[in-house]
C-alpha cells in the first residue's frame, strides 16, 4: 500500500473531481456553502478542558462535548481544508488534535468503577473518528513530532483500550451477549477507522484493521443467548432488534469503517455480508412516507428516520433505487461524508418502492407492518411482539397506526435516558397499547434482565383485500396470562383487533389506547384525530366497557402529563375477549356490526361492494381437551380459530360462486353446506381467492397435503407466489397440493 494522505474518504483525484463538480452542480454547490459555513463556525470554538470532561462520575462523564467537537471538526474543517486548501481550517483542526491528544483518557471515569473496569465507551469511538479523519486530512500540515504525538494518542487512548475491552482474547471483557448491540459496532468500527488512518505509521495498524473487518460478520449473524435472555441481533429479513434508531446508528458506523477499508484495501477485501442488503430493505419497509418527508415506526427508542444509514449503504456500494428514494425524502442533514458521495447517493435512479409488497414481516424480532400503498400519506398499521431488553421496550402486543400523513395511534415513545422516567415509565407496558391485568403488564425488570419467553409474530399473510397476523404476547406476560393473543385483521376499510385472553384468576383486564393528539365521542364509538387525519374506533365486544383516562408522560417531556385511555369489562373475569374495529375512511359508509352466538362471535363488515363475515370460534380457544374445536357457524362447519368470508354485496349467502375470498386461521377443515372447502390433516392458516387467477397463501406443516375448493372458474393457481403443481378432484372440485416452504 502506497497511499498518500488523504485516502480514507477522499484522495487527490476525488478532491479534484469535487472541485470540478462544484463548478457545474448547483445542488452540490448549495450544500458546499453549508459545509463551509459549519467549518467557519467551528473556527470560533475553543477546545474543552479535561477537567470539565471528567467532572461527572458516570459512564460517559462530560466527554460528549469534546468528543462531538473533534468529530465535527474533523469532518467539516478537514473537508474545507481539502477542497479550498485554506490553511486556517487545517491549522484549527491541528490545534484541536494536539490539544485532545494530551487528555489522559477518552472515557467517563464511571467506567473505572465497573468490575472489571472499562477503558472505552461511545465517546472513545467519537474521539477515534475525529482523530482518524482529522489526521488523514491534515497529514501534510503536521511535523514529524506532531504526527508521533497524534499517533501515540490514537493508539494509547483509543485503539488499544477499545481492542483490549472488545476484541483481544487476552484482555477482552465484553461479549456479543453482553454488549453486542449497537455499542459493539460503534466502538470497534471507529477503532478500525483509526487503525486505517495510521496504517503507514504503526506496524500493527493494518493487522488491527483487518482483524476488525473480518470479525464483523459475527455481529450481524449473532443468534442470541437463551441462558442469559439475549435476542438475535438481526432478523432474517434485516431488521435490527433494537429498532430503527439504533440500526441507523450501529450499522452506519460500521459502513463508515467499511467505506474507508474498501478505499485502502479494495472492495474485494471487504467481507461478504448478505444481510446488509436486507438491512436496507428493512429500513424501507419500516418507514412511512408523507407529503412532508418520512416518518418511521417508532417501536423501542426510535424517533428520526434512518437516512444516515441509508446514505451510508449507497456510499458503500449497496446501490438500490428505493434507498435513493428514501435518502431524498429523509430529514437527515447532509454530512461531509454524504457530500463526498453525493453522486452515488443522489444522482442515480430513484423510485418509491411501489413494486414491493405493501407489507413487511420480521418474525425473528417480532414486528409486522401492513400498509394500504406506498403513496405518500397512505395508511400503515404495525404490531410488535418480540424481545425486551435495553432499548427494546416491554411492549409485547403493542400496535401503532399512521393515516393521511399523521400518527393517530402511537405509544408514549421515550425521553432522555438520564431521566428516571425513561425506565420507570417509557420502557414499561403502561406506556404502550397493550393489555394489563390488575394494572400490571410485563415485569418491570424485563428491560434490564430481558425476557425468558419473548413475544412472537405468527401467520403473517397478505392476499387480495385481506391482511392478517397475530401476536402472541403470552411469554412476556406469563406471570399474569395463560393466553395473551392479539389478532390483527385488515379487510377493506376496517382494521379489526381481536384479543383472546386467559388469566390464572379473576381480575381486572385493561385494554390501553395511547393516541397522538385528540380523541372524542361517547358510547362504543370514538373518533381519533390528528390535524386533518382521523379514524373511528368502535369497541364491539364486550358491551358496556368501562372507560377511564389515565396519566401518562409526554414524549421527551417527562415533566408533562399526557392522557391515555383504559378500557375494561365491568366484571372481573379469568377469560375475556375484546373485539375492536378501526374504520380508516370515515366517509366510506362502512357498516360494522357484531352478533354474539353461543359458541362464536361474528363481526360483519359491509360497504357498497363487498360484505365480509368474520367468525371467531370460541370452541377453538383451548377450552377443549382431546376433542377438536368443531363448530357450526351459520352455513359453515369448521374447527378453525377464525374464519373470514368475503362475498359480493347483496349476494345469496347460499351461493358459493359469489364468494371472493376466504381466510382460515388455525383450521384443519372448512365445509360449506356439507361440501369440502378446505382440508388438511394438521391445522394451517390459509387465505385464498376464488376467481380465474386464483391465489393461495398458506402457512402450515411443510410437505403436508392441502385441498381447496377454488371455485369452478379457477384456471391458474398461485400458491405462496408460485404457480401451483396440483391435482384436481373433478368430482369434488378440489385442488390438491403439497404445502410448500414459506416465502
């Protein structure tokens, strides 16, 4: 390697190219003025004393101020010096590097109270970034003695303490099981970046950088720890279990290192991490585009969109037009690294993900997302039932709703981590849209110890006009609930939420609703509004629920109260069902009504074109042992847990040909007026349409045989997105196929 500084993000040809582009690209020129303005502001700043940085006895101390300062100075002063050649920027940066190289340590002294003591933390990583990038940019301005001073500080205060804490087998104190969330990525990435910056000045630096690069696939592929209640890091579909905010942080820090590593060693030397492309997909699938930008699903500690990570993916070579669309809509401020890679990020093809499914499933971390479309200001509902620990809240079964560009149903979100209320309220069940028993949800210490039995998402499917998933929140709430199931069924204009609950003893069961801005109405119907966006919530079952307001805390304002609603049956019971309907378009004329049978509950949804009947089979809720949950539901016989049938509005209910779509949840058979509609020896969940181009979505035992009556007109059959290889029983009009592997 014979690189001449700078080389981490820009080399001499890259600098010349940016100078030329600034002459012709007006958008880039505008951002350049912003870069220079920021650099000019940093020229006025004074370095921060170590006495101040070390005054607070905590994990981070007050080191955030100096570490953030050198981070920004390296970025903005370094870039300004590289492009303009004006030494005032380089000299100011040199002054800061030499000043902070005289610190005795780059971490809060509270770390020394741990057993064993730590010698690195997130501020150490920021110092390392600042020193790596700063040193790279102003190398030519430094004397030999100044270079030695800076390299010595980088190694002594940053790289070695980090490697000794996080990686070296002889000294390592952290494991992926203990600190393998965003911290692991941030700390080691910036140690690697610093090693690359001094690769020609220290004999071990290249070895350190390569070792860090080679071990990173293990962070992405970490599968959790059952004994110590640790979650998998990344879902198979790319979602980070800590949520969007910390995917944005942890992954982008790695990508910064990866970009520099590729510039030093070549792209072919960077490790193959297939999950990185899926990370980009997951970030797209969990955003909510509005006319004013992007919102995100804010489960856990999420707030801002993941624009930093998306742009870093593009800069690192993970090209995707949907990521470019995301970057263009993001509120993330342009950074010097974005500026350097402007053409890669913004100049290629970009389009909204309209060709992608209007749904995203993340079964390993327990998230599911449904949307009406990818248009701005559409409707999105998401549900979570996964792990609890650290930034992953105690929110098994919670759901949120966005509509017409606004957040309608949300949770309390969060506040500063330094506030006691962060763990005592914002992370706890009361702050989320969950079910409580006698005022309690998950154990208050789950956020610290993790959960032995995480929540789960099951039977996710979207087909035609029907979207369905259910969240099993029993595990995290097992101290109260024997059964805590929440089913979400979205058909047409109605999102139906069905809760199936069983406790150990009679008590008060409470259904929580956190709304974003306004709620009004009385009786069983409530109107939820946020500006021009609104929806109607109808509490269908049980009747005459008690409603009360409770005091929560306001997002990032823990000193302010924010009301939420609590619904509960008037009687104390062990077993309880809730059925709640959310009508998205209030002007659509949709009717929703409930019928309570002796062994089932039926909800009928009707609009001008389609009528859907949804049956909830009460025989299938576990009350029977050694006997199947067989039930007669009007004209239907089935053992299914839920049966939903959509037909043409006004059609004869005896006419099977007028049925448009059927959903079977956890059923082994369905018969209509004695004729077989669905059959499989082991219970499966299946949704299918009845027309010439029949589609089937099925989840069940792979390799088992399923039989369906898809109607007399079916000519082409797709099962789980693929053309079906099937046999047909012409006498019974049944299509027979083997249940395939899941998508």
